[in-house]
C-alpha cells in the first residue's frame, strides 16, 4: 500500500514531509539569474514600489503550477507525454521542438548566471565559471538519484534564502514602509515596464513541464481517492514552495531598494550590483550576494536540464528514467548549444535579453496545451479543472501571453 493510501482518512504531517519536494524544484526556476537582474533593477530604480507585483505574480504562478501537477496526477503522465498522445503528430512535434529551444535559452541564462557568480566570488574568467557550473550540474544529475537531487536543490534553496535573510539584517530596511507595498498596487508610466518584466519572468515553460513530471516521484495508488489525497498534499507543497520563492524574490528587491535606491544609484546588471553593494553595505554582503547567485545558477541549471531530459524522452515516447542512456545523453546534448552561445558571445547582457525573448515566444505554446488538456474529460476524468479554476487560469494565461508579446515587441523595436 502506498504512503498516501495509508493516510486517506486523515491529514498526516509525516506523509506531508515525505511528499515535499516537487514544488521546490519549480521554485528554484523562478529565482534564477534572469529574475535576479529584473528584481535588482526594480529595487534600485523604484524602491519598494513594485513589491506587490511579486505578490501578484506568485499567486498567478501557484495556480498555473498547480494545474500542471494536477495534470500529472490525474493522467499519471507528464505534460510532454500528454501532448504527444493527444495532439496531432505535426502539432506535437512543433510544440516539442519549440519547448526544447526555450529550455536551451533558459540554460543559457542559468549557465551565464553561474559564470558571473563564480567570477564575482572567485575571480574566475567568465568562461571558466560557465564550464564549472556545467560540470557541477552534469555531475549532480548523472551521479545522484532523484530524491538526492531533490534534497540538494532544497539545500541550495535554503542557502539562497539564508544569504538574503542575512543581507536583510545587514541593510536594515524600513519595514513600516515595506508592508503596504507588498499588497497595495502602485505603478506609474516609468515603472510599468519593469512591473511587466517581473510578472513575465515568473511563469516559465520548462517549469510547467517539469512539475507535471516531478509529481510522479511520489508513489500513490491508482484509485480516485488515492489521487485526491495526493492532490491535497501537492497543493500544500506547491503553496509552501512558491511562498518561499516569493520571500526570496521580495528580499532581492528590498535589498536593492535599501542599498541602491536609498543612495540614488540605479543598477541594471548583476555585476554592477555586486561591485556597488560592497562599499555601501560591506564586503560580507557582497560575498553573500555572490554565494547566493552561484547556488541559484547551479540549482536552476539542474532543474532546467531535468526538464529538458524529461521533455525529450516524453515526446519521443521513451521512459522518463534518469538511469537510461537517452536521459543522460539528453542532459549533455542540450547543454552543448547553451555553452557555445555563451562562449561565442561578446555582450552577456544582450545574451540574457535574447534568452528571455525566446521564452516569451514559446510560452503560449505551453500554456494553451496545458489549459486544453486540463479541461479535457478524456484526459482528466473527474479531475477536470472546474469552471472557476479554468477561467482564472485562462485569464492569467492571456495576461502572461500579452505581457510576453509586449516584451518581444519592445525588444525588437528598442522600446519605442
């Protein structure tokens, strides 16, 4: 009998603690180097004004990721497998190819962030930091079993959170000013673009695919009641993990606001933030910044590679098993173009922007299939998304897609 089945009649903290994990893999994805750059710019330019955007975006993300996990629980298959089995072959092939490109673009951002982090922390050249990040990522994926990787990711997330908690204590922000900005919307003509950037950066294609697959690491029975019990624990896991992500993202903005905005120093790049932070908040704060960035980049690159391997095996109809040769090859193959793009590029900031544009182009091709599948009685059975959830998710998806189209347009036109 499965652990979930043994506790059908009452809630069990023991079962909950054994279940926690899939949501944390996803959470690492939205505190990646791309989010760092956006949050730092938001805090340094507009102070605490845009904290409410992180709150709103996290609530949106919780619903979308819950639906991805619901699909995995109800169908007992990942989003990739469901697309392959329920969409016409040409459509499925296009969707699979597009999301692999998006994953490679995400990998570029994560490896680039790792390279910057190691450069800040150890003084390595950027290319050395990138390769070191890649080696750590591949080693942890290939040499460890799934649950060990989960524990490593949770540990990394804990280190990132701890670093920022200490930084909050160092910079000593004005909490009386911060509290209202967490929940009360305030936006102007100058801040709207960054606000949209924060929202658009939270929902990422690979995280949706990853969550639908990671949920299968938990054993449960095949009955409807077993699945409903699992879904109950999943909701808690998702909410708790995303809340931790909300704390870290808010902390990034708060630290940037307390240090840079307070001293009237606008910051637009991660490297500039680190260099400027040391004389204003102390060398220890700069070290914590670099340590957190390294752990963020390594952990997020691991989850991206996991998503890539799961997507490739799922769309090809092969076992989504980390012990198979195809799965391990997928980890290497998808990392190669990401590394080459970074090594052949001159301007890292432009590379980071380009990676986010690619994500914005692909995102509709992940959200729309998810909504279609979650509303399908054939796929979901009695777990089909209820009207309220589906309408809310549709509105959120429409908003996120519109924001990403806007980013794409303004990037191409240069913001004019």
